[in-house]
């Protein structure tokens, strides 16, 4: 499917990477301080770093694409939700700080997530993990990983999903959420080499990078949690699908996701439902 993007592809890529890096820098200024943790109405944690990152991202996106609506986690929690759905030509989907629990634990596995959704499909995405200096980008020309802090010593390489290893798959799961028994039941007799916990949208990026193979999400998520990682994974040749094998769509009424499967296409799964 060919998508006519709302701006020049190179301008979008460069702009997104710059915005993500600036948001990450704002988060890192708070990371090593004695920051306050608050609870939102749904009891999930939020910090001043979430707000600081959003304060960078939203004006950056408005300058980059003035006519494209933005759905952002923290703004949505405050009731600022634009009118978008699965038929909307384009909207931005933003999680300023994905993995707040990992941020609080200071384990480095938190990310900035920005995705461009076109008629329910993520077509561009950037996932930036500032503490470990990894930035993943996915778009029409494929996926890449940029390692470094944005200076001339950065290394950039193209990434793709891998074929299923003969000695078994590497399965990633949530570090802070998850149901081990449900995971065991889902995997069944699939040959598994390793179960690897990871935080935030990095789970999807590990598949895109070709160091893991399968991520069954058997718990609640929101669209902004995975949109950017989905874009990176799709650009790397991977898939995200509903548990029954149907297409995973964005722009749902409440932005809540059903359980889903992310994988390399070479990994067989038993669909449910």
C-alpha cells in the first residue's frame, strides 16, 4: 500500500528524530533527580518527565505537520482528545514516556514513542530510549537503529526481523506486567529457547532488530503504547495482529487494545477465537 504522506518523507524522518531526541533529553534531566510520582485516575503512575516530554513533542509535531491531529497519552488523560477514528487520513499517536514504571525503577527501559497513523495503520514511527542511547525508526523505506546520543559518532544500521531460529524462538514479555500461566498456555508446544523480559515498546523493537521472534501481549495496553513500535516492526518486515489473526487497527473509540501477537512472519502461531 502506497501512502501519500502529509509532508516530505525525509523532512518527517529528520523532524521526528529531532523531536524524539529533544523529548528524551528533557526526560533525562529529571531521571537522576528525586522526582515526584503521581497517580492518574486509572491508578497508573505519572511523573514530571511525562509532562516535560509531552511539552516538547506536541509543539514540535504541530510545527512539522500543522494540519495533522495529535492523540497523546497525557493530554488524553486530561480530557483533550481530538476526533479521530480508523478512517482518519492521518493522526499522530504519542506516548511521551512509555514505561513509566521502568523510569521510576531507573532501569533504562523507557522510551519516547511517536507514530503517524494513516486510516488505522501505523506508517511512520520513532522509538527512542535515551538512557541506553538507542533510537529506532520505521517508515516506507524500512527500519533502522541509530545508536549514540546524536553526535557524529552515532552508528546507524538497517534492521529487519529474522527467520525463526532452528534451536527455538526468543519470546519477549513485559517486565512489569504479565501472566506467566497465560503465556505458557499460549506458547503450547512451540520450541522456545528463551523468555526475555523487557520494558516499554522496546519489546517490539527487539523483534524488529532481529534479536527476538515473538511477543504475545496477553494483557491490557493502549494504542499509544505500541503504535510507534508497531510502525518500526512493520517497516522491518514483522507483523502485529489480533489473537484471531485479523488486522490490528488504530483509531478505536477508546484507544484500548485487545490482546495481540507481534512476531516475525516465520514464527507459526495458533490463533485464538
